[in-house]
């Protein structure tokens, strides 16, 4: 998939395994990064994208290790990516995902979950092949993450805590969502329940803005029909221009590295809630801190999905999942922002320091870690 050399990117925490998969009949090309399993078998999303590299997969795997550690789950972190277009015909997609599942049958330290380009039906195919996956359909005893909006719920909880820390009133707060998909649309809905107003949204095809607010119901109808949010009435923008829309809360909820050194100074917001995994480069994160824009890091703000998956894996129920998401995200957001303020370090540095210590404590209990 790439010339990335995993052996030059090994540190004290991992990765434990980096596996490249190919299958001639289906054309499968995939990578699995099992980053760390000190706390238990690794849960991590299965992403389908023609663009995600092994390097990005490795970074995503580390984010899952930190996320699961911060959430106090009995699971390590991993990530997998199939190099393919997720919009391929359904029959071809099913064949490819089943081929992937068969290829990881013996990699029992990895438990797949849904991610960009996959959903609960995808997980049902995986489960049918190998008997392990989370984010399954309700009919299989699952807690379908996309339907319930678990990740978006956690983002809204993080918003509530962070807003109080910076003196931002959520009632009337203007929100921009970059990536109006399964995470972004639910985050917008839960924030709307707190009085927030969505003033701009973007997807892979474009963006739309209206300072008076966008209609969430209409946006959801458009997405259900396979249309872009840019069809919604308002000012049409290029997809990447949404970074410059003035708001109080900016939520990246799609691809990695959408905030970079070349565009971060265009951002006009008080608070960034990272609904996506690794949505900002290190340079962008540092610049946000310099500009005193408070950022809640990905593995703090978007932990709702994996918490829900872990509850499902332990045969828990929806009410317990949402109760735990609220408890964990609320506590972790507060701890990270308090440490950031007290020590003058960025929220990213504060979060990594806390999570790193948790992973190392787990590793100290294991014979071969």
C-alpha cells in the first residue's frame, strides 16, 4: 500500500504487530496494525478507503491505544484499513470484507469495529466469518454505533465540559461540522439539544453555510438520499473552505489531517472538538494552542464509539453504554483541560501524558510487554 517502513516507527508502546494482507481472487489489499494489547485484546475500527496509508493506519492504531487506556477499557488499541472505494457495489464490498475477515481469522488479538466506509452490516459479515466484531446490528445482539450515535453523544458531552471551562454558553453557540457523516451529524443533533446552532456543514462533495442555522432534519434527509449537504439552501462553499467559517465550536469529524500548518490560521473558533481520529497534524495542534483555541483531542472527545463497542463485547446494554460514555468522557475532558491549564501544556500533550502512563502501568503487569 505504501513505502512506509513500520520497523522505523516502533517505540516502547508498540506496535505489537503490523500485518499486510493480500488476496488475489478478490483483489484484497489491507493493513492491520495491532498497536498494544497490554490491557487486553485490541478493539479498533475497520476503515475502507483508497487513500489511507499504512503510516496513517499506524497513527490511528496508536490513537486507539491511548483512547482505550483513557477510557479504562480492558482492551488495547488497533486499526485496520482495506484499500478500496467504500462506494463499490454492495456485493463486491461484501466479498472484499468477508475476504478480509477470513484473512484475520487467526489474528485473535484484534476485534474489528465499524469505521469510515464500513457499518454494522459490514461488521455482521465479519462476525459471520470469524465470530468476533463489535458494532453489530441489533438483530445480532449488537449496539449499532451509527444508529445510536454513540460517538457523537460523547463529542457533545466533551463540548459541555469544555464550554464550561472557557465560559462559553452552549445556548446559541454556533457550530461548524467538517464531515457531516455518522459522527458529525449525531454530534450536531446532540449539541442542538443543548441549544447550539449548526451554521455550516461539509462532506466529501462540498459545504454549505448559513449564519441563521441549517435544518438538521433536511440535512439528514439529503444524506439518506445520497446527496451532498451542499444541496441544502445557503451559501455553497468548497469542501475545504469550511475551515474559515466563523463559529464558536468547530468539529472535524471525517478524515485525518484536515487541520494543517497551511490552513490552521484560517480557523475562527473558540473550541475545537475532535470528532475524527487524528484530524490535525502536530504543527496544527501546536498552533491552536498558541492561538489559545482550546482543543479536546480525538481520543478524549470521540471515545463514545469504542466505549459502546466494549460494552457490547461484554454483553452490556444501550443504557449502560451511554451512562459510561457520559461518565468517562466528562471525567477525561475535565482532567485533560485542567492539566493543560495548570501546566501550560497543550491539551494534546496533557492527554498523551495521562494515557501513556496508563498504558505503561498495564504493560508492567504483563510478562512479555
